[in-house]
C-alpha cells in the first residue's frame, strides 16, 4: 500500500512539472494573443491578458432562438471580473504595456485546469504585485471561481469591483434563417462588415457568428453577506441562474460597500485599507445552472456560499484531483515534445467542451459562437471516436444526443416523403432541430452522409462497450431509423441492376447535386449492414431490403487503374482531380474493406489529386495520414501528421486550434478529434470490430518517436495500456497490458 501511494505521488509530481501540460504567455506574446478557454463541459469562459477581465461565458447547449435567425449560443452573464483600483485608473481599463505590467506571465495549466496570471502593476507612483487564479470546476461542475491576490508597495485605500457583466445584445443581427447568399453579402456590405478575419483572434465569420442574448429576469444582492444572484433566460430559449459569493481577506473589513447596477453590470464596489508589503486575497465564488441542469438562483446562491465556507484551497484541490483523474487516460509520446504538447492541448480542449453521461453533444467549435455551436457530422465521426477509448462517458453523451433527437429527425424524413430518420446537417445542440442558415440550405437537404456517420457512431459505441441494454433502448432505434432512411433514399436503376444515391452534396462540399459520391454510398452501405447486425443482437428480424440495397449500392471504381473514384464517372474529370473523399474510406469508423493493392492505389490517386487542390484545412491532414498508414506507407503517414503540427493552425499562446491557417475559426473540436484519431487508430493500426479491438494494420511511429503509450484506455469495461515501441532493428512492436 505504501509503495502504491509513493508511485501515485511520484506520478502526480512528474505530471505537474511536465512542460507539455503548461502553456505560457509573456509580454512578448500579447501582440498575437489568441484567448484560451476554461471549461468543464457544462460551463466555459475565455481567457484574457490581465486575468481580471470580465469575459464572455457560455453554458452547454444554452441557445438563443431569435425570430428569423438560426439558433446561437446565448452568452450568459460574465462572472470572471475582479477589477482593482489603487490610483487614478481601474486595472481593466488601462492598456497592457511593459511599462505598466512588469514581470508579466500567464500560465494555462492543463494538468490542473487553472489559469494563473502574475505581474507587477504600475499605477502612477503606486505599484502592486498581482496574482490571479481562475478555474471552472471539473469536480463540482456548477462552480467556478476567480481569486485575486494583491501585494501593494504602499499604505492607503484601494477599490475592488466584483461584477457580473450583462452583455448588450449583439448588433447588427442578421436573419440567417431567411437570407440567401446574395442577400447575406448585401446585408454585410450595408453594415460595413466583411468575412475577413481580424488578427490575432477574430474569426472570418465573426460578423455572422456572434453570441445570442440572455435576458436578466430578476436579480438580487446582499451587501452584508457580499452576495449577488440573478435569474435569466435565453432569447425564446431555456432559463438559467447564476450567483456569486465574495470573500474578503481574513481580518479585513471593508470601509465601504456600494452596489452598482445598470443595463451592463451588476457589481459590488468595495473599498479596503491596505498596508505596504502585506498580501491580500480576494475571491469570487460563482455557481451557475440552466434548465435540465441544476436549479434556480436561490440554489446557486447556496452552492456559492457553501464553496466560500469551504475555501478556495479546497476548491482548487478538488479541481486538480478531478483533472488528474481525467489525465490518467492519456497519450504519451517519447521523442517529440512539440507533438506531445499539442496532443495534450487538443485533448484538454475536448475535455473542456464535452459532458459525461448526458445527451448534450460537442459543437464543431465547442461552447463558443464558432459555427454557432451547432452540431455536424463532426461530433459523430471526428470527436466521438477520439474520446471513445479514452473517455467513454463523454463519448456516450454524443451518441445519446442522436437518440434524444430521433423524433425530430424522423419528422424531417416524413416531410420529404422518406422513411426512417433524416438528421439535419446543422443541428441545434439542445433540441436537434435543423439550424442550417438559409444561405447553406442545400447542405441540409443533400449532404446526407451525416445520417450514416451517426449510425456508425452508435455501432462503435456498442462494439466498444458491449452494452446490449443500451443498444436495445438507445442505439438500435437510431440505427434502424437510419437504415430505413437509406433504403428509401437509394434509387434502383433497373438497366444497370444496381442502387444509386442521386442528388447529393459530397463530403468534398464544392461538388453539389452529384450522383454517387463514393464516401456517401460507402457510408450508407455500412449503415445498412450495421442495421442487419444490430437486429440480430437485439433479437428482431432485419428488413431484408436493407441487405438488398447494401449489396447493390454502386461504388464508383476505375477498373483500368485499379482504384475507386471520388464521385460518379459522370462528374467532370477536372472535378475528379480536385481532391475528394477517397482518404476518408480508410477513416476508422468506416474503414471500407478493400484489397491492399486497391488501398495503395486509392492513396496514390488521392494524393496526386491534391496537387490540383486549392487549399487544405486542418481537417485534411488526419485522413491522409490514416490512409497512408493503412496503405503501409510509414513515411507519408508521418509526413501528413507532421504537417498538421507545422501548419499555422495552432495559435499562440494557448495552442488554440483553428480550422485553417487564416480564418481564425478557433477551438475547432473537429480537427482536435482528428489528430487524436490519427494516433489512436492511424499509427496503432487498431480498429474497433465485432471481434474486439483488432490489429487491422501494422503499427508504425514517426521516425523520431521512440515510444508511444496509450494510457488507461477502456474497452468493453477492461482498462488497458497499449505501447508502441521501436526495437533495435527499427521495427515497431505493439503490446497491451490489461489491469
């Protein structure tokens, strides 16, 4: 027992000092400062340079539903702000310059889940050493806190302000549910706006992807107990509540407490007397809730005041313990410090935006306005598999979302004269309704591969857990409805004796209204086969039409060259050369069966076509790397993986991943999940199959990696470590250790 405890303590110390968990900003980094994120899957907020600012904050799937607009995440009252005034200016209103902010350092500690900011603040003739620590609790998800420590070099009075920031409605607001593409561009021009990013952190579509509104319905305060609370409601949406309990330094009495309340702030201004060289610590404990998760302001106030009673050190320790427990499941790279840090930051952001054991999914950009927090196939095919083996409880929430929103998908299919369920291209993360902007409505109607992606994720969850009860109650209804959709959506072509899927938008989206996109057809076939297999497990008779359609579905193939085509041969040859979905045929959840020779030919054809592609985003490299690995090309698999580390999509100082090098669409969960899949399934060659976690392809490592360890994976209830290691002859071996 003593030895075990010593091992745990040593492991904790090693991880705490591991630089791959620490992301640091200095004064030199602030010119290109891309805010990081603090979150626990339910609550998120952004970082800011001073550490004391009031920052935008969001709740999981808490959506604004304004008239004529798509749903968008409603910004809830900001809770991070603790402002400070020693002389003529409030800290949060002065520019951050080397003269005024000396010895500046801000650290995002991903291992502990904290942001710590320190500097010496110069206000005229007065100087104050500042330290700020902020967290969103992973242990008690309703709680968050900000703590400000000040050490003045003077005697006198100082002011502090503890605020809820009540955000003004965003203006202008566009009717995205009604405007077509031309009308949208006209509206942007009329408001002197454009779809160009503003460095370092404003996304290209910030003019369209802005936060929704939360209306404060009621609020209250008690100056005697230094507590604030409010109840709010998203525009035509769910209700929320928030409360704060403020702790002054021990043995310090405020000489003045004033309430400030207007349309933009609910705050206490507090004046205290300080003495030179002494340290004073002020803490704001916050509790927050929403419909279907927690209670009202009264209950949140009880949580916040209880946290204040327990103290910040206890909250901080519980936070660290909870994050350390999450990091027991990890990807550890020996021989590539840069890749290790990026892997940790990608996993950190995924864990900050994914809830365990709920039916709330992960938006393409998490709990931010990016892609208006809507849910795409990204959730099922990119993020879900990345978490399935590492954090199955968080992966489960994503498949449960599709079960919870099945009725809405069935209604959409019925409205189009189809059977089963037709899930939307862009779904509201709370109710699953279609929220595709009108300017992109064609995707909602024709980029239908999303339905197969959903069925494959349901099946992968069952295969990884063997939870038959879950399959029968939750997964099977989704799988069955998706199979019915494909069986009714495919068209039988009598003179060719085959089934085709017509009028689709390819996963390579510039190719619209085409027949027989190969990825769509292959995915549909897999979904139909899955339904037949799942029927046998839950003890029902499968629809024989599923197998008939699956067997007869046409997959475009160039017999002369020996490889699949991206699209139907009727699609112009120039379009075929522009790059397409072939690498996705090897993506882990689909992994379409084919001979080794065809797989190599597919890869060669797909990468030759890339010479004609106009650009690539951060989603493009992972499928290429995985496809190269399945084709047995270790050098190419490593090359594409390395490209994703060197492409300018990892923004400093906190490794925020953007969609492309230039569009600044940040917190891009899709590519974070893809990079982790590249390691979990690409380099290892592992696949989740009915027979188990199978070695489908030879393992490989980038040439400079010595070892790769997948720590504490969970498969069918069995924890295990999987290690890839290069032997003396340069060969990569893979071993499993169960415990």
